[in-house]
C-alpha cells in the first residue's frame, strides 16, 4: 500500500444549510479516515476552496442556489487532479447524472453515521486503484430502495421496462424502479450489451435465446427463462440484424 493510502482524506463539506454542515462535521469527526479542511455554503465557494485547499474528498450537496452540486462535479471532473466526490442530498432522482460523473457514492439525507462510513470505505478502496477509463456507457446505476440507494452493476440487469416516467430494472428475481425515461437510459447503455425491442422494453442481448415468428409479421424474442417478449415493428429490423437475418 502506498504511503499516502494511510493518510486521512482531506475533506471539504459543501452544503447551503448550516445545520446540515454542522451534522456532517459531527459525523466526520467520528471517522478516523477523514480530516475536514473546510466547508462551503454554495457551489462557487466550493470551487474556490477546492482550488485553494486541494482536498482529497468533497461531500457535496446536490441542490444549492446558482451553482448546484452537479455543476460543481462537472467542473471538478475536468481537473487533472480531481477529488473524489460523494453526493449527500435529500433527492434521489439525480443518481444517473451523478454516476455519469464517476461519483464514489450517493448518500441520502438525513445522513446516518453507518451509511457515510460505508461511502468512505468505497472512497478508500478506490484510492489505490487507477481512475477508470472514460466511457460514454454506464457501468453502474444507483436505485432508491427504502431509505438509501443500492448500487447495481449494469452487467446484473437482464431487462428494462418502461413504466410512465420510470423504468423498472429486472435482476434475476428482483426488480427496482428508477426515475428515468427508457429513451434517456437507452442512450447511456452500450448497444453491444443491450438492445431495445419495443418502445417499452430493453433486453440484454445475451439473455435472448432466439426469435420467433408468430405470423402476420409479428415477431417475439424468446428469453432464457422461456418468456416471449413481443418485438415492436419499429425495432424489428435492428433485432433481426442482431440475429444476422
């Protein structure tokens, strides 16, 4: 382990609510992996302090006036030496955008000591690893579940169904709802791994066992579990091309 790996994370807390900052300071004081070097009450001040203090970690609120947390994270992502970012927010509907920016974690308020400790463990485990190569495709998603967010690797997802403004992610015998349109999510999925077969359905390619012609120009995709999913006419040419037809 490198010598720097044993040093506490120099941490900047960014939140526009004084009580939230105070709470985070109390929690951070109980985590030996952290050393708080400053606090900021808005995004512009956060960027100035990152420049001045060069923190290792930023605990970043999502919703702030003028320069919000996502805007701060986007600017930090362009730095040659960028700090790790853990979003700390009362809102669970920015998870996709957050992890597009390679955030370490996404912690929901009110923050519990144990939950933040797990997020810090993730940051510590990343410290000695190289930064992942830039990719336009999602590698993971974080979905609301009870009082926190669960990390789901894209490779775990078998199927995605649209449900109004949400998508339902299917993983084996579990499923989770995520506030995201199916079109928006499709743009962020690797087309070598996933294919849209219907306006309301995306399938993992390697879960498709075969194609079935049901007559009158209607086709279905047969899945590994035996289920048949109807293929929309708009998507049929692309699905057939996948099968070399």
